[in-house]
C-alpha cells in the first residue's frame, strides 16, 4: 500500500463505534489530492491497475470482493462504477442495482435478495444501493417498525461477517454530497433532455426528508462500520475526488488480498505448438 493510499484510508474510514457527524465532513474536500487533471489521469491509471488485480482474482477463483455504494439520490453511484471500473474485464465484475423490492422478494426476509446477488468466487461484485436501504429508507419512511430496524444493524453485521469468513472481502462507500450539490444535479436532469430518464419525481419527496436521512446515515455508520467490513465516507461533491478516493481504496484492498495466478499442473516446456 502506498503512503498516499494509507492517508486516504486513515482519513475516510469510519472506526467501529465512531459517532460520525456528516455536517462536520466537507463533501467538497479535495485536500487528499492535488491538481484535478493530474488526479483524473492518476485515477485512470488506478483503474488499469484494478483490472490487472481483478484478472489475478478471477484466475485464482477462491475469493471475492464486494463493493457497496450507498448514497442519496444523485450522489454518483453510477458515475463511480464508470469511473473506477471502466477498465475492468466484464467477466470478472457484476453490478446489482437494488430498487423497490418485488412481490417475491417481499415474501422473503430482507437479506434474501442481497445474499443471492453477492459475488461468486473470483469476481468483484458492486452493489448500487444495497441491504442498507433497509435501515435507511425503511427507517425514514417507516416501512418497518422501530423494533425491526433496531434488530437489523446486528443482523447486517453478522451477515457481512459470514461473507468475510467465507472468502468475500467487503468495502462500503457512503457517497457524501451536500444538499446544494444535489439540487444542482437534479436541476441538470430537468434541463438536459438527454437526462430526463434519470429524473424521478419521487426523488423530490425524499429530498424533503434530507435531515432525517442524514441522521439515519449517521446511525448506520456508527452501528455498522466494523473491523471486518468498515465504512468509508467519501466526499462526493467533486466527482473526480470521489472516483480517485474510491479507486485508491479498491486498489489498496486488492493488493492486500494479493490474489495469485494458479500454478499449472503441467510443465509448459513439455509442449510444442505445431
């Protein structure tokens, strides 16, 4: 791990039990990085490095990496996937976007659909939203009782520990944007006909609950950032900072996992290609 990656992790990682105050974390903070264009170039290089490491992970075939992207509407979950994993081989990456649960999903426990989407060995799985919706929107909009929400924090921690013990490393990124930045991004979707498809009037309803969501995120971070599956609060008002921070952490994590190409059970010198 480089010194720079170590500084990024040290500053952005939420310690177990830490009481995070999102108002005290600047969503426009770029102090971990220098020039914007140089940082974008460095992020592109990181994406290439991630591709090489993912190839080794795929060939090894014994472990997986799960990347959780969680954030308010317009926080940049799709943009992160494009910016960080755009160079990664498609065979070794899966992306799951969690929307409103289907009738079948509602007939099961809330983690049923999540477990089914977890990455298979040898791959990187990316969750665009995740099981944390069940302690965020479910809490803010009263889709579940207070008693059920309270139980879920420990259930999620146990679920993630089980994944880790079975070979899946977990990275969780909360994309932290300001209310003003969200307003600009929502307005852009209204102003640009090419982005009308991205606009959902329901996003405005959730915006009315901004403070309640911020509080729910703070509780989630405090209760569910663990040694085995830490949360990172990513300053996401600046897209280039968001991508650079996440790419750095993903690469450092894959390097720490250190996947290896398997040793062939034969000697390549024994063969001659006619």
